[in-house]
C-alpha cells in the first residue's frame, strides 16, 4: 500500500475504484460523482434522441423517394389529359365534320401536346441546317452536296427530344458530305 492509501484508511475514507481519482489525485466526492452521472445520463439521452432523429429522417426520406417514384409523372399526366380530351372529341365528331375541320382539330391537338411536353421540361430537337452534333444527333446517312458545308444537317428524318439537359432521343438526320473530287 502507498502512504496515501494508508493515510486514507486511517481517516476512514474508502479506497477509490480504478480510474475514479480526480485529476488532482484526490478521490471525487459523492456530489462530483452524482454530477458526473447526471452528465453521462444527459449525454446518453442526447445520443438516443440523435439516433431517433436520424432514423426518422431515413424513414421520411424513404417515403419521399417512394412518393417521387410513384407520382413523379403527375405533372406530365395532368398536362396530357387535355390532349387526350381533344383526341377523344375529334374521334367523336370525325363522322360529322369535313376534312378541313378535322385537320384543324388535329393541329390544335398537336399544339396542346407540344405545350404539355414543354410544361414538364421536354424540348424538341430539330437541327435542320445546323452543324452535326453527335451528342444530340444520330446520322442515318451522308449525302454529298455542294449547297451546304460538310457536316451540316440537310434533312431531319425524326426529331429528337431533351428533358431539361438530358437527351431522351437523338434526332435522326441526314448529314452533308463533301462532293467527290473529279480526277483531273
């Protein structure tokens, strides 16, 4: 036994448990121990609250992600309903109207469809006369021509579409090629 331990025994103090000595080398008092227990309990409660909050956040994020997947097309669906209504009305009245009226109705339906696509961020790619861009265009064939510079889109076979900045479908095009050089 050390001198300090012997002195404590003589004064009737209890031997502190390992690691219970205060920084200054003396044993902590009952009040200090109680304060430390309260702090430890408070830290434990804070930890439990943080874990619960994190779990709630994960669950909420998961629900929001599921809802986004389920109902992500809601804006598009709402924009498309007038187009469907217009097509249904055209079919219902097709037998009773002349061809010009029917064509005008189809043009109006196409405008409604374009507005619906635009409202959800879908943009048409119509590169007629533009330089060929392999990131947005798919060359179906090359056509020798002297009318436009080489690598220029001379004909659009099928328009392309983008959703915001993401390509949905490339425009299918015919690209100008240089005229073959005649042998001299």
